[in-house]
């Protein structure tokens, strides 16, 4: 018997301990493979990872209790060609699984160990749940089952069943029967009990007595599994349920509905779903049945019936109650047609630039840009046309665009059709000169927004080009540092006085700009005047940032920085000069992923000092675990957290934020006040989040500390690099204390 075997192991262990105390040693007999402890200590459990983000390349399923060497390898040898890091984490927060092994290994092909790591652990009988903790890898998980000592548990559990209920003199159960299941196991212990209804029913987990109230003969099959994986032989109980005495002579009422997407002719496209319902106020509904076509066999109705075949269909249905009354068969008819060919071709676009040109080909005074779009014969039709001037936000194109500011200009344009296809942006570049070839204006600041902003306050006044060819917003100089608000307001007053005199603005617009200047708070004591540029495209500011982890950012000739250009892996560029509490962070980013891929990046905020952090020794992960990541990722597939999301806590999908066009600069503003986060893209609020607790992950990430004080009220700023194919560029990073 198994209990005796276990006692022998206990006595053997006590004897070995006594011999060691006496200074003696035990040796194995000839032909033996060694003691149980030797076998346990020698076991090596190996996990490997490759390019897949949904499963480990290999993973063990069983082990023996005792010491073990855990090997986790994520290298080129195991199939990783992208440089993507992976982790192996044992979950310790789920009461269903063992929680006595703390294991969290990060393996990267480019790390000092070449992606191969080992750990020594001691396993106990039961089950361990493990998974990958890198965001977006929720499916990389599994269960390791550990058996006692030598793993001698080969005996399945014992399972029993008991049927209870009110019985008549024939032993039949009146109204309903309840089936209670139990199981015992003397070795590794019972893991779970399963049951199935009827000869062909699917196995289901048993959690409570199974109540059967359908009139007729029934069979309930059952079995049990132990923690060593042994399955007991299938058993069953059979019984009959009869209705209580009743004078019910009325059949059930039945009805059916057909749902699905219809075309203009009322036919269902690709699929129709038939839902049958029945009600009975007497003895109650016992069975519902349906049949396909005029001659199809009757089948038990257990849920909505989906019909995919193209053609005209008839679905018959009927029901009986527990008194044996049968409703007359009814039917519904409908037609299923194949979906029309999907429009997958975006509109074709074109552009013309007109105006008076000089001998150098430049447009004198102004240029008129006209954009056209055509979705072709059989397409879904053009839904929208958009344009972007000089890298600004995309705007709705409603008519020819007149560009009258001297200088070199680029207009990007694109179109979308009603099927959701968007053309790749095309560009046209040209030069506008004033009469006499006057060079481009030397404006104090650069501001191409449509209305005049003072700080973060929108005055609503159109941001017109003035007589000196600078825009109004470029003359306000709200990004300059002012020593007092009075000095700033005096400057704004002088600017708007001159503009009114020149008839660029009227009296109402002058008053609106002055009011916006007062509301901006620029120059007030205790408030940073304007935004501080912490990455302005120069080597001087770029050198103030520090890179940790994998990957890299490189400074480009145009002053932008681009990720993943020299090496892959997960890492971060962060600004270590100071922490920020309440702030407004502004920057521009662009999706530069190669081919049809999409950039995957993010802006980290409010994370602690990352070097030698007491709870996270890996610098690049301190920002992930203890700060917040504002996501940059607009692939229509893959990770559900899109641009504007607070990763792991507040999800924004494509419907909420829209798809960011590749190759286009986007304005991004992240405003944080107390624990309230606001995210703006191209001037539009796309997400608000209150950090009051609770992750959005189900189940929560086991290595995330949550919001118990370690989501800080202040911290540092960082930019994420995700890999060599997740290429993103940033520029013009500015921050302002609020």
C-alpha cells in the first residue's frame, strides 16, 4: 500500500540522518542508480524561448519534489532571431498553485550570459503556474506538476457518486435528482473531479452537486485526477426523472428569431443565427428540439444555431413540457449569401500646385494646392481626404489650400475610402517667395497651430500670418522664460497693439489673446515660465540623457532621435537631471517602422531613480514596474493597448484614438496633476486616467506592485525602445511644471 511506501521513505531518511550524525556514510548497492535525494538534486528543468510571443519553444510539464536546477535560455541557439527579451516567472499570488518558489528570470540574447540563465530551487509536491511577464506575452504560460520524492505515485484516485432526491415507489426521482461526487487520493492528492452528462457529453469540472431536472432517463459519467496526473477509470450512475403529478394539458409556447448582417435584399451575409425560445406556465419546459431543412433529423437545442451554407434554409423547432405535452412544430425561413468581394484597395490620390512662378520655379506670393482622390470602379467610395502642411497635423481637405508664407513647404496628402482603406501619404514640395525674393522670416518661435495658444490656453483666434510673415503665435514668445507675469503681459500687450494697428486682428481678438495670456499663468511666482526644452536636437541636450537596457537611440542630422537603429532589445532613454511632480510634457513622435510593421514604444513618467533600485535590479524594468507607460503603438493587430493607453491600467483601442499614419510627425502632450493623467495627440484629448488603483490586466501581472504608494507622486521621464523592427523617432521634447 502507498502509505507503507511513504513510511519506508521517512524511516530511510531518519536512518541516513542518524548515520551522518555518527560520521558514517551510506552507499548505494551495486546496480542501484543512487538515492532519491541524489536523483532529485540531479534533475535539470529546461525552458527555452525563441521568436514566438505566444508560447515557449520548450517547457517541462512534470518534475520530482526536491532540489532542481532551472535553466532558462532565450538565445539564437534556441531560435531567437529578433533580439526580443523573454522572462520566466513563477506566479506566487494564486492560491490554486504552489507559491514557495520565487523565480523571475529575464533572458536576452545580447545579455552577458548570452541569453542562458540558471537558478537553484527546491520544489514541493503540487502545481506551479508560470508565464512570461513582458507586456503583450500573456499567452506564454503553463503548469509544472511536481510529485513526491521518487515520483512513485502511479495509482489513480478513488471516485464515488451519490444520487439524492424524492423518489416514487419505482425508484424514479420525482421532479429532479442531485448527483454529488467525491474523490480521495492517499499520495499526491486529488487535483480535480470531472463529470459528463450522457454517453457523448463533454467533460466539465465538478464544483457542486449536479442537479438534473429534465424528465427522462439519464446517465452521469465521472472521474477524478490526482496531482501526479493519474486519471481514475470512468464510472457512471444511471437514473430516471419523472414529472410531479400534474393536470397540465397545455403544450409550451415556442418562438424563434433570426439574426445576422443583412444586405439590401434582406438576405443574411455569410451567416444567420437562429435562436429558439420556449415557455410553459404549467409543468415547465422539458426539451427543445430543432431540425435543419424539411427532412433533417430532430436534434436537442442547446444554444443558438449558426447556419453558414449559402442558399435558402428552413429551420424547424418544437418543445415538450414535463407533463409530456408537445408543441406543434414551427419553422423559420431565410437566405444566406456570400459576402461581396471586400474592398482592400485604398483610393488613388493626386495633387496639383498652381500660381505665378519666377525663373527659379518658386511661386511668387502664394501657391494653391489642389488634392484629388478616386476610389475606382467597384470601390466603396472616397470617405475623406486629408492634408498636412509642413509636418503639422492632418486636417480635413475641403477645398484648395492656399500657402502664402514665404519659404520651403511640403504638403502631405492621403485619402480613405468607406471600407476603411487609407492610402499611403504622398507629398509635394515647393517654394513660395515674396515679391522681390524676400527670404523666410526670422520669427522668435515656431508655431504652426491653427489658433493662437498662450502656454496651454487656446485663445480661439486664428493663427494668421502677419505682415512680417511670422504667425501671431510665433510673436507671443510663450516658450521664453519670463521673470514675472507683469513683464510677460506687457510684452503680449505690445504685440497685440501692433497687430491691431496693422489690422491683422480686431478688438475682440486682441481682448481674447490678452485674456489667454493672463489665464496661462506664465511668469507667476512658483511656476516655471514656459516649457523647458530637454531634447532640442543638439548633441548638448542629447548627451544629458542616459540609456539603460537593450536597444539604442541615435541622433539624426535633422535633430530627431530614432530607436533600434544599431541594436535590438528592450531598453529606455531617460532624463536623469531631475524628478517632475505635476507637469505638462510635450514632444513629437513618428512611426518609422520598416515595411508594413508599426512602431512600438512609449513615454515613461513618474518612475523612481532606477540605478540600484531595492525592488528591481534591472534599470529598464524599474520604469515599467514603478512608473506609468503612455503607449505609442497603432498596429491594427497585436497588443490591445494602443496609442494613448496607460499601459496595463487604462486601455485605449483604435476606435477611441484612431490609427496614427506612419511616417508623419505627431504632437503628444501628457499632463499629470496629482494622480490624474490626460493624453493629447495633435491637440485632441484621447485619454484620461485617474490612478486610483487596480490593473487592467486579467489576471494582474504578478510582478507589478500596484498602486499602494509605489506609483509615485513624482519621478523621472523616459522614452522606450522596443526592438529593431519597432522603430520610432522623437523630437522637440519639452516639459513644464504645473
